[in-house]
C-alpha cells in the first residue's frame, strides 16, 4: 500500500495490465497496521470455512 511496485506484486500480470498499479498511499505505520488488522479480522477465512 505504501510502496506498490509491479516487481513485488502478488497480482497476476494480466490483472496488472488490465487494472494497473495503484498510487502509493501517504499513510503512517500506525494507520497501516490498524488498517491491516481491520482487514484481517473482516476477511479472515481460516476457522470460518466448514
């Protein structure tokens, strides 16, 4: 989120060609950690899949 580079992206080449790379976010380390924690809790599937 802070340093989006094509070379280190986990997205497929086709996705990057279609959508592109997002612009870097100007976000502090604390805000980034909080956002990651919220994302992890919201989208975590481990333990929820039956």
